[in-house]
């Protein structure tokens, strides 16, 4: 990911697209905590990425990039709210709610990493996990995918073993954050 950031900083538009695609979903989910309208959320996220592109070169590593991205998203969301005076009494206290914003940022980053790990699964295994996350039973998944229930169970077991290994660093981060 640091190589991608280096390419981005040098003006590589493909690197920009990859960063945008990688962070778009989590960024929208983050901004949605401030702005309820879907179109406005996407506008704020896109505008933030345009600003990042125009100011490329300022982020030297991925940790700084993520912090800068989420701080920019928050600031742009609050700017949008001030400009549009949306539900002023509800959103008035948001500007000072840094701990809540930090929690949302962490939640969205974890969500992004989980989705990235799920996307690394083989196609059939990924589909089993996605359908399971939607609340379908093993029988419903088997029927929908035209496979046996035992195959569903096996695919889920293998998928969850892979995800546990792939995401074990998140547990360590969680423990560190809980002790802060």
C-alpha cells in the first residue's frame, strides 16, 4: 500500500483510482454518520478525494494518509452541514465530538479491512460468506448457489479460518485501543 501511495504522490492517476476505490466505501460510511443524504455523502467523499489529489505529496506514509483522509472527510462533512444548515440542532454538537469521530473512523477502517480480506477469498467461498452475512441460513445459501449444505459448511469453515488468520492483527489493535 505504501508503494501505491508513493505512485499517487508522483501523480500516477491509476494509483489515485486504486486508492479511491479502496477507500470509497469506508469513506462514504464515515461521512454518512454526519450527513444522511446519499448523494451529498458521495459528493463530499468525491470532493475530498479531489482535494487529496490536488494536494498530493503531503502524505508520506499510509498511516498519515488515512488520518489525513478521515480528518478531511470530517471537516468537509461539517462544512457541508454549515453551508446547507441541515438539522442544525442535531448536528450542532458534532464539531466538538472528537472521540465519537475517532470511534467512527476506527470502525470504518476496520470495516474496510474486513471487506478487503473477504475479497481475497476464492469466488465461491466469498459468496457463501456474503450470503451468510445477509442472514441467509445454510440451507438457503445451498439452494441459492445450487450446492450441498455440506459444501456450504465446508466453505464457511475454510473462509472463517482464513479470515481469522488474515485479520488477527485487528484483535491486537483492539486490545491496545481498549487499554487507552
